[in-house]
């Protein structure tokens, strides 16, 4: 059985960019069709999920990974021996056969696993060797080139880069690596505190003492830093997820993970001309969110956290919670197939699709 959610907002406003402007549609409709939510195991918690290249993958604890083909959405379980005590927090699908998993944890608990046969066998291609290292997430520009972020080492951003599809990883070392505060770090809540796009664009989000966005346009060689209004100052507060439509349009969400239903300065949007700014509506709309994703156009967004799943059809300015689906840890959306996936606690997963031709 499938369920239909139809969100409608009416809004008109203008965003100025130097000598040109873009006008939001006067009527924006976001038709989402949900499959029924299912549980793949009550003792499981899925913080890593991705939909791409015709498949969907979720990973979490107990050394279990689940893979489904998009066309039938039926899950198959795979067990990675020796990983029962690891916490997988991020997934990268390079192709239907090549998949990467990142585990998060102190020291050697942070690892990378790779399969070349669609999950039948896995190889650990990298293990963190720094005691202070704690991997938070990774992202890829293409099938070969990717980057991973860890908690800071030596009071600077600690990034590792791969150019062979995750088989080997090397630290990015440049004099331009930005310094961070003593208690500033990333979060591995959904593996989406790091974002790559375009040919060489890279963004990293932090929390704790400060909630900032670190931006590079040359694979991490040079950096710019932007302050954000996201709630910050405590070890449980900050930015948990970012997504970029392009250089000019971006969104960041977060809050305080110790207050899952807490509302406040939990979201901000990026206007290239004006920089990061808080949404121009009641800041109490969005609860703590651990993951955010653009959908099929730059005004449509989905954000999820343990207390609920919210939507925006105004580029992040306004948010709406539905009563059809619940809260999750992570969300992924494939713009090509228009298929999305939510994953969370108690082994819960839920597919959804967008069909703008639906009347």
C-alpha cells in the first residue's frame, strides 16, 4: 500500500543576484508518494543511507548492510564479518557493484569498507591511526575522487582524499587548512556534514563551540569561512547536515541532539549575495534535524530528525511537518529516478517518490 502527501504553499518573492533576479513560482506543489515504512530489525539503527545508480543502501550497527534494487525495493541483508561493534554512519554508491561504507568512532573504530561485487564481499581499505581522529562523513565528486572529514587534528580541519574510488586515502596537507576552535568539530549523525558538488567545490560544517561553514573551490587547497546563526556553544549543538544546490543556493540544519524536539535556530539558508542568514519566518518551525536534502528543484527540501520529517517548498524559508511519516536519522534522494529513502532507529526504512505530473 502506498500513501500520498500533497503539500501546497502559495508564495511570491524576489531574490536579487547582482543585475538579475529569479522569481519563485506563485504556486508550488510537492507531491510525495510514500511506500509503507518497514523495519529491517528492531535492534538496528540506520544513520547511513543512499539511493543512486539503481540501488539503495542502508547501514548502521551490528555489522549489517542492506541493499535493494530501486525497481523492486526489496531488501537483501549482507553481514560484514568483524564489524559487529562498528557504527556505520555514511554510504557512498559509486556504481551498482562498487559501494563504500564509513564507520565512525574514536581511533581505530573509524574505518572505510569497500565492495566491488554489490555487497557479497567487503574489504577494509582504510583504518584511522590517530587517537583523536573520529570520522564524520565523506562525499565524492565522481567515481574516483572523494573526500572525508574527521574531528580536527592539530587544531586544524582534518581531511582525507581519495583518487582511486576509496581504495587508498591520504591526508590533505596544505598551509591554507583553516584552524578550528578547541571545542569545534563535526557530527556523524548522518554523514552529511560534508558536501561536494561541481568540479571541485567542497563544503564542511562544524558544531560545538562554533557552528560554521568551511568552503573550498579547489578540492580543499584554499578556504573561506562563514559564520552561521545555528544554535551553538555546547558539545551537543551545531550544524549536523548541509546540502548545496549550487554555489548560490544552500541549506544547513542542526540544533541540539540532546533536545530532539527542541525548536529554535535550527536552520539557515545561503544566498550567495547576502551570505548565510536565518530563515525569514518564525524560527520555531523546525525541530532538531540530523539530515537535509534538496529534492528535484531548488525550492523543494526535506529535513528529518528523530522527532519528525519536515518539508519546504520555499528554499528553506518555511517548513511543514506532515502526519503521514515519522522522524528518521537520515534521508537520501536520487534526482535522476526521483526516488528517496528515509532511514532511522528500530531498523526503520521508508521509500518515497516525487511525481510532479500527478494531479
